[in-house]
């Protein structure tokens, strides 16, 4: 698909597109500076998880640090499209945290909510980057050609 056709079809919103390898696609489209911005934005999406980990360690509640694993998995599992089906495992973490808080303390309630919040922030962050990438691909034929030439651009029928 040529750049002009991509611009016309995505502007009319009648075409689905995506990328294979989110981080690599950002590197191809925005180069090293874009990757640096991506890392900073990812850090902001991870702030609640990191803050919880620091607080748990600082208050010597090392059992609550077990919530870091589902939080990191939630960050990785975040996708640009927010939907209820993808959120079910993370909502289940919240319910487990609610039950665990009855036996192990209120910090586990917060720990159970951390994967939910991390998944939501990760999904919102990746969705925003994908929206910006679409704008960049429509505006720059060079960026479109680099991404399409790398084989990372997923287009219908390709």
C-alpha cells in the first residue's frame, strides 16, 4: 500500500492498522529521541507500581512486594485498545487483594489495585503512542516508508 492510500484510508477511519513490536516500531518512526521519550512515558506509567514497592520495602512489609509481579505483567500486557475482556485478569487481582486484605492487612488491598491501575496506565500510554504514530505516519512519507519497509507495519491484506 502506498503512502497516499494509507493517508486516505486512515483519515476516513475505514481501515485497521497496527505494528509488530511496539518498541521497535517507535524506534523506526521517531529514532532514538522517540525511544527516549517512550522510556520516560513508560516510567510515568510505572510510578504507582514503583511507589508501592518503595513504600512496602520502607515499611518492612516484604510480603506485599509479591504484588509487583502481577503489576509488571499488567504493564507488559497493556494494549492500545482498552476493553473489559482484557481487564478481567487485573480486576481479579483487585478481588484477590480485597480478600487478602482481610487476613494480611490493608496494604494488600492497595497491592491488588496496583495491577489494575498499572494495566490501565500502560494501555492508555500505548494507545496514546499509537495515535501519535498514526498522525506521524500520515504526515511523513519517509516515516511511513521506513516502518512499512521494515515489515513491522500491519496492514489489511498484507
